[in-house]
């Protein structure tokens, strides 16, 4: 019988193209939060969509750092085992077919059989490298091609070893970045040659084992990072690394439900952010400072977009992996110390993408949940400093911070996606106020509490939506609530107007009260999934996904809508939450290549799914409150590292047609919401379902 790890098929969500996303995932084989991941490449003519599960072509195993196809890869290397004499340099002439249904795609183990060459290639990962096992079924002598797009060089250093590098440049600072690579073989190298820009390593053997190490620091560090283990030992270590996290969830009773999607979501959540620091021979943590290209002490992490992950991924880490959360905060603090700004979208340096500085939510959530208290004062200073200055290049920090301070909003005449930026700035203001209050900086707390109300400047009582203004306070003309883009990031005013996570009561008030707020939510769900391409000029994939899902204007395919089903808990019809969550779980998530309703950005959509299976949700990171949803499984246990105890979540009368929550209790006490502290102190969370609302 296969273990949980062996049942995870990493290809879920990987059937995608530029125009439509079923997750936009890659089938990463790697360790949790590893520095590199490994993916079979099926094509080299679709840009960043270099793997598709329906294409039975194998061009090699790609060592990749691609967090998203919209971000792209960097410092990557393709390894292709072949036999025979290959005289043409193109990947097309080198590629082979393979049988996808016979391949192994697990988090800890990748195995592919090349039909053309009759070679079986296996890989198992380490944090900084991998072990490979390559076997020629025909007992022919093997060769290994090393290919990179932006330049690489390799040299033999002894009869069994090769070292080299892959060159790239950082996206923002355009500074050089080098991935140093060390390759150690169990058989002697027969020859090393070049085929145009590719390195060819030949062996007088039909089978080889390869130990691969990488470093952003130096050749010596890459050698130090190279695993010194046989393949099976390396594989067992990778199993342990994954089970360390996967076994924090114990499905005591799955009730006959398919558990594959849940376990896949766990795998996805524990991939990001990725490690970007190393351990030197003395055991010191060191990393490449991307701003100065110098080696510094301390942790560092990358490949993370906070606009996505602050909502669900980090709240899940707070719950089940607080020790890793602490490590992440250390790394993000180092980024601030080296650049003068907290990060927004790292890959590997700051990309400057998406509105806001939503790492503020990550810090505020850590503060309210008492994670890494020793860092809170430094992180608060970093939050405040980042919020109060403007990067002249509009890459780091808040765009137009000085204008926002002056007007209380960003004018559409000067700033793209001005409404979304303003919404996110007000949320960050709330986060700064929250941390300031906790640390006793009461003057700053009051100042930022006031700024957190700035969203009100953009509320138009005539239309009932948040709208864009110019610097003189005039509304943008020709308003349509169905218009996407322009003033809104990947949504329309219909979704964006509900983005006031930190002040739902205030939002309800300006909308006209509880009845008006409830009616807004109901109308949003019952509307047609109409959209206008105004701001983009073409149909972006998020529009297509909303239309296909057919959940009205509830665009669950993208982050601005993640919290909307749970807003019903703050309405006159809280019972609608469970109905929506069960429908979305059933219709929008499935264990196959089309797994997700939209982009699974850095684990954020997977973490949404996990919370929506557990039966509660962090509506506003930075507040300690969880609102209630509906559990998926009859019984699930979750390990809580903070208390070193297990929480048992039991769903009574969990029938497919029972869509409503009758009662929720924490250790027998009825609740409708609860705090993080209360949850950690709870041993039994019981939910009773019913056919009709009680």
C-alpha cells in the first residue's frame, strides 16, 4: 500500500497555457522550502510553460527556480541523459517520448523512462541538490547533456567530478547571479566535450549514480552542499523531510472522501517560500546579498509573492509550522536590512509586482499570534520605514507613498491600479497600527488607525462601490462595475469593494448597514459572471476562469475573492458560508491535471483549500479571529507545535447533502468564531451539520 507521500501526484494543476490556468503549477520534486526544484521539461517553445502533463515528450530534468510562469525562471539547468552519438544541438533533436502514465511524479521521487534511448532516470532531492540514478536498459554507454539558456561553463576537476556554473542576472538590480554546480559520479568520466553551448559528459558505463550540489556562494560551497549519500539513503531522507510536515495532519476518518486533493494541497503549501541561504562548513547560515552581491550572515528566503500568500499561507504556517514562520521572518528582516525596504514579490530579488506591501499582514499576524516576539520591534521599524518613503524607481515599497500621505488615496491620473493600491495601503496601515499598539507605540498606533480608514475616500455612495478619483477628488468618468483592470488589480470594483479585510463593520456602515451588506453579497453570488476588458484590452485568464466557474461575480480563481464566501459570517445570513464552501470545494478543486480554479500562487490557493477543509478561516490576518466554515472530513487531527498537542476536528452528520452548520463547539462550548489563542488551547473542535439551516 502506498504511503501518503507516494500518493501525491505533483502534476495536479499543471495543465495550463497562457490564456487559461488550472493552477499554473509545475510538478516540483524537491524538499519542503528547498533551494532548487526539479521538473521534467516537455517543451522548449512555450516559454515559461515548459511542462505539460498531456505532452509525452521528455527533454530532460530541469533544475528550476520558477515560482510562477508570470515571473519566469532564473539560474536554471537542464540535465538530459542519452545514448549514442548526438550531433545536433537543439533540444528538439535530443528529446524522447515517455509514457506519462508509467512515470513517477512524487514530491520526493521522480522517475521517467525514455522510450527513444531506453533509459530510466530517477531523481530524489536534497535542500541544495539531488541524487540521480540513470540506467540504460539496452546496456549502452551513457552520456549526460547539460544545457542552460543564458550561459554556463563546466570543467572536469578529477576522474569522478565536474564543476561549473550557470549565469543569470537579477530582474530588478540587473546584478549578476551565479548558480555554482558540483557533480560527482560513481563511475569515472570518459570524456567531456562541448556541443555548441552545451556540455556533454560521456561514460563507459550503462548505469551511473550522480550526486549534485548547488550554491549561490562559491564552487567550494556547492561541493560542500553536494549530498554524500547513496540514492536510496537520499530518498529516505527526502521522505523524512516531507513527513515532518505532512504527518502534522492525520485523517482519522475520511468518510470515503477522496483525500488526494487535500494531501496535494499540503504538498503545495510547504514548497514556498524557498530557501536562499546555505550552511557553511562551520554551520553558519550565509546568503548572497542580492543588493550588493556580497555574502552575508543569516537566513534568506525567496520565491514568494506576499499579495498572494499573506491571506492564507502564512496564517496556516502560524497554525501548523510556527517554527518555520519564525525562520521566514528572520530572512525577510535581512532583506530589509540589505535594501532599506521590506519585500513585496521576491524572485530572487524584488520584482515590484502587485499592489501594496502585504508582508505587513505577515508581520501583524505573527505579532497577534505571538510568533517570533524577539523580532517584533525590528520588524515594526521596518514596516514603518517602508511605509513612509517612496522609491523613485517604483520597485520597492509603496508606490506614491508621499501622495498617499497627502491625499489619503492614490489618484488614477498618476497611478495604475490606484483603487487596489489604496485598499492595500489602508490594510497595511491597520497592520502597522496593530503592531505599534502591541509594542506600546501608542502615538504611531493612533496615526495609522486613522489612516486605515482612508478607504472611505474612494467609496461612492451613489453607485455603492469603491471608485477611482483624480487628485482633485473627481470620480473617473464612465464607470462600470464590470470593468476589470485600470483602477483594480485582477478584478473589478465588485470584488475590490469587499477588500477591506480590517474593517468589515466600517464597510458595512458606509454600504448602508447589515441588510445592504448582505444584499450586496447575495447579488454578487447570483449575478452573471460578466466582465469588461477595459483596463487590459483583452480577456485575461482570471476573467475566463470566473466565467467558466459560473459562481456569479465570486471569482474564487483569484486572491481578491478568497475571503468573500466567509464574509457571509459577518452578514445576516451566516449559514450561506457553508453552502458556498461546500459548492466551491466540490466544483472547483479536483485531484487531476486541472486541479485548481485558477493560479495556485506559491501555495496560497492550496492553503485556502486546507482551511476550507478544516472548517475555519483567517478572515483578516493581523487579527486573531477565525470565522467558521464547514469541515470536509468526518474526523481530522492536526498537530499544534506551539502546545505540542493534537487538535481533533470532528464533523457530525457529515453527509453530502447536509450543507449547513447546526452547531460548532470548542471543547463543548458553542461558538460562532474564535481566536487563535482559543484554538491552540482546544483539544476538540466539533461541528454538527444539518440538512436545512437550524
